[in-house]
C-alpha cells in the first residue's frame, strides 16, 4: 500500500523523489506565473492578492526545483541528502512533528469553535466545518493504517 | 533500552561517522543511540549487530520495567 512508503523502515528512492520534486516545483512555478498573469485582468485589491500569491509560488517552486536539481548533479551532496532523508530517526521525527502539529491544530480549532461561537456565528460554522473535515480525515487515515499495518 | 554501541565502537576504534555510513544513517542518529535518547528499529538494530558481528541481544540490553539487576 502507498501508505507503507511513509513508514520509517521503508527505503526511499531518492533520485525518483528528486525528479518528482523538480516536476512539482516547476508546476508550482507555472501556477505562480499564471497567478501573476491574472494581476493584469483583475481589480486593484484582487491584483495585490494574486500578485503576492503568484510571486510566492514562483519563487518557492523554482527554488525547490533548483535545489533538487543540485542534489542530482552533485554526487557528494546527493549522498549526504539521501542518507539524511533515509535516516530512520529523521523520518520518525518528521512524522511525529506532523502528528503533534495535527493534535495542536485540532485543539486550536476546537478552542476556536468554542470562542467564536460567542463572537461570530458564521466564523464558528466555518471553523466547525474545518474541524469536522479534519476529524473525518483523521478517521480515514486510521482505517487505512489499520489495513496497512 | 540500554545498548553497548559506544563501548563496542571504542573497543574497535571505529568513528561514529564510519559506523553511521556502514549502517546507512546519519552521525546524529548514532549519537542519539549512544546517549540512549533514541531506540533503534529492529532493522537498524539488526544492521548494527551484523556490523559488529554480534547478536542483537549482545548489543541492545532490554530491561523489564520494575526489575532490578
């Protein structure tokens, strides 16, 4: 199952991962360019939003593609990065970071729903919906992991 | 869980970098293992045991909770 690839003991095909990151980085860069292009046809307020979003996507995407291209071209750097990304402790820390950030986010959302209920009903409904979707995603992963492990 | 990685490594005059490279992890992971901050997976424990030409239980010492000695 594809979820098994996230497990700390599963080896990573580093070259394949780099190539994928280059493609994704370039894709994100193109999205950034499109977003920048939209500035010309939009009003001042929307243009500022799409302009900053586009610039962020363009710079982020190109930097990611450039960094991964460097890993593929420099054998010493590639080896260092491959060991670091395959390292079980690093991968476990990465997964735990996501898990703890997830717990924290869920608690913050819950607190947000409780507080915003007194202030703004619409905001409370939006937060409640996000919390509900979050809980559903969490449940989905539990079911998938039960099958994978 | 305690382990004898540092003891065996020093006995054989092996650097942390060399052990890390041989078992495919970072030097930081070896440091954390030696300090007892991180417990190796079964796979890594197996690789380390193989590297030192020992059994896993000769390197990784399992202590049952509440049991002395």
